[in-house]
């Protein structure tokens, strides 16, 4: 499998990425809805830039996908935004020559969360790019960016992936049967990001199942609600622990490349990014629980109004919940869940947000 075979569903975009790998031009802005394939596209392009053969099999390619390559940096938001000091550090690192590859690549996930002052901190690096540096920014929409930033970017649009294409992608990428892939699409309402989390993150299915049970419980008591909130927080902590173990294993693998010039500073930056990642994955697990609560409330609202509930009509507990309360309650709860998700991602106290949400069912 070449590195390009990891990216499916967008033949037109694939040709653009292959051209970018042959003749990189500085900054690329990948634009598309969540789950359109931007993240895997960014990593595929990064691997093609650091591996002369874009083989997808060698140690260099593998290190890109494991986030181990010293010339590929991936930045995520902290809370809701990218801190300005992190982007300033990345801009400073971009002025240095690559450690072992022909190019140094910086990938910024959810770049639309970069506040204006941080965009200005990044702008100089984009205006005066090092010939060996490639920036890849990922966003859902372009209206959050300063015109001066947009003018420095080659914009690549990612159209939504249709259910048929998504079905084929899940089967080929994860060796699923047609029935398994279709079931996941139905469960997640064709949200590719949620589907991938269900496949790759063992805690995600438990968070979804717990959310569905809690929404459907008749006469939920105060003590049950508070205990359930504690259990959700523990699941999120378990997710953090799993990632922490993976980080420790990755750190051990870094011994293979120790001694290279410039690697000491990179290791230090990577350790800082790992700490930020642990905070982020725990918050995302907490946010995932309220997301699945919102999905469940939406299904129950549809059932309560006499419509289809995306397979929920076969679930007697959800049907019973739909009969107990009118659609307005469930629609209101769905919105409260989405508000709680946003609050958690904005660094609100997650335990209090989840407790307040569950107490609404008492």
C-alpha cells in the first residue's frame, strides 16, 4: 500500500495532494465539514513530503502516522483555541532546517480556532516561508481567518463524503462487512468522526451505551445521577491513561533516533505537546458523553413525535422514554447537551456540567 492509498473518497483532492507533494508551495488550507477526511489527507501529504518514495511502508512513513517524525509537527487546540505562545514556538521552529527529511511539515488541526492575535503571530512565518517548510491548516470554514492569512494559502475544498462512499471507505480501511459498516453509519447518523471514534477508541462505545441507558431510565434518582456523573468522569480518566501509556511507548521508540542534531529541542517540544494532548483527550471524552446524550435525545424526540428514530424504534427502553415525555422536553435536552459539549471544550468544569445535565432527568 502506497501512502496515497490511505486516502480514499476524494479522487480530485488526491490529484491535488500528489501535485503538492511534487511541488510544495508553502501553505495549504484544507476546508471541509467534520469527518470529510482532512486529517488523514494532511498526514498522507506530510508522509509524502518526508519520504522520497511516498511508499507508505517504510520507517519514515510509519513515524509520520504515529506522530513520531521529528520533521512533522501536529498542533491541536487547547480548550477552544490555539494558544498564541504555541503558535509562536511553531513559527520559530519553522525557521530551522529539517532534522532528517527534505521538508519540515506543520499541521494545524481545527485552525479556525486560532484567534486573531495568534493568526498575526503566525502570519510572518506564512509571509516569509522557509523553502523547506510546508504548513497544512485544517478548517471547517474559511470565514474565521484574516484576509492576509487566506491570501497566503492554497485552498483545497473537501466536499462531504456520501453514505455510499463512506460505506466503501469503512469496509476497505477497517475490513468491515457491509452490514457492520452500515450499522455504524446508522448509529452515528453518518458522522464520520463519530464512526471513527467508535472503531478506534474502546471507551467511545461505553460512553455511547451509558448515555443511552441514562437518558432512558425511568425515575432516575438524585444519587443515581450523581453516581453516573462520577462514572463518566472515570471513563474519561481511563481514556487519558490509555493515551498516556501510548505516549510512554512512543517515547521509548525515540531512543532509535537519539543523538541526531537538533533532536533534543524537538523532544522537549514533543513532551510539552504530549502534556497538552492528555488534557485534550480527557476533555474530548467528557464531551463525547454529552454528544451521545444529544444524539439519544434527538432519537427519542423523533419517536415521541411519531417519526423514525434511526433504528431506535426497536429499542423498547427508548420507546418507553418517548412515551413518558413530550417531544419538547427531548428537544430542549438535546440543546442542553450540545451547550454542555461546547462548555466542556471551553474549559468549563466538566464534572459540574455533566452533573447539571443528568439532574435534569431526575
